């Protein structure tokens, strides 16, 4: 998650082509690579379809599956010539998504629901995240040891990712001043805010490696306070899913295979991610990337299985809380929002 500035509602991206020269590696043995995959990867497509993918943040291990699938030839095998659109600050993604200039995008569920209610007809075709990684951090030395202690305090929250914190503060009737933050954790580290939004896979690890020990901090996981909102899913325009169901299915299948390969070969996956980061002049640390990919394994696997399914209960739960907290005015019907990659149902 954020280490740089975020100014759009749900993510900021770039529109310039990334020059790729990432390290390649040989995929795992076929019988190991395809073990327990929910699809058949034996058929190689000969036609190549140009496809663009939009991550919601810079190149790092939270998107390792996409980079690994590209650099190991998995997308090629599925007939996809993929361009991963790089992050650029201060450029919003609305027009790129709405006009179809990007084919697929990664989004958190709550952000996608808000985008959909704003009039952009996106659909979820695969839901990888099965639980929330979001937390709030406080310093024990400040005496903020329970939610009630946050009342009348200042919280550093990433611009464009206020939905979940606002829902939490609303649910517990807390008067918290939200201070928009962007590129670093410095405002929290220097005492400029009392509370800091953090992800388990990213900022938490950065902060405990910036002078704080775990025992110095209080950790408030949103999931522990009734706000277990799912995060990463793959989205596209509804019309694209309707017109090109095979392309949508192939993109998700290839991406899932890329994630499995990344989890099986984390050091090789980190090689690829580091190469992408360095090409974009993004500071990168292998230890932090390893922490990130290990945490993503925890977030993506459910009872030992890697699923791409969005449940109606999880969807309605997030939508209802957003509506109750006044952040959306209506909840799109589940069957119009979720169009699984392996289904052609448009009733």
C-alpha cells in the first residue's frame, strides 16, 4: 500500500508505458506448477490479444502475481500480450476505466462499490482477498489503548482510502480528525498524528523497522471491530465482460497461475518485482518485499485453497456498512456487480 502520494478516490495511476527489463525465471516443473489449479493450462493459445492492467499502486510484491505471470510467459501462454500500466502521481484513473483505456484493474471491494455507485459500470470478475489487512496503529506512550481513546485525536489516513476508517469512526461514534497522508509514514513517526492507517503486509512492517518495536504499538485490526472488508479483486467494465468472456477468463486464470508460481518461488518473484521497482526509480527493500509476499499468501489462501470467489454475504456486508455510514446512497444488486470470470450469466 501507499508509500507515495494518493489523490484519487480509489487509486492513482500513470498512463505512460513502462519499459520492461525485469529478470525472467524458468517456471516450476509442470506437474508442480499446475498442482491443484482450478483450471486447465495445457492449451496454449496462438493468437495474442493486447491487454492492459491497472494496479492501484506502485510495483511491489502486493502485485507479484501479475509481474510473475508476465515475465514467466504465463500470459503469453493464454494468448495475452499484457501491458501493466505504471503508477503516476496526480493522474486519476476515472477516464481510463470509464472509457475502457484499461481493460482490467485491481481494486479494494469498498472502493469498487463506491466507483460503481458513482455511475461507472464496473464488475468484479475475481475476488482474491478473503479478509481485511487494514489496521490502525497508535503509540502506547500516547495512552491510546482502546478505540474510545481515539476520540478527538488526529489520524493519518491515505488519500482515497478513507472509506473504511470513516465507517469505523461512524460505527463507534468517534470524533477523529482525518489528516490526508501520501508518500511516507513520517507524519506518524515524527508525532504529527496520533493514529496511523496501516496494512499488515506493508506499513506495519515498515514502521516496526523505523525505530518502533512491536511492543511499543497498539494494533487495531478493522476485522476485529466488525469491519472485515475484502480487499483485492479484479474489475473491468461490464460491457467488456459481456463482449469478451473468454478474454476475462484467460486473464484471471493466467493471473492465478502467476500468483501460485510467485508463492512457490518467492525469491524469484522478488527478483522480478525489484527489477520493475528499480526501473521506475522506486526505493525497494528485499526484506520488506519478502514480508509482503508472505502476508499476501495468508490473505489469499482460505483453508488452504486459493479462491477467486466473491460471496454475496461479504459484498452486502460491505455495502450496507458504507450506506449506513453515509458514504454511498444505494447498493448495486449483487448479481449486477459480480460477474465471475468463468460465467457468462447476464440475467
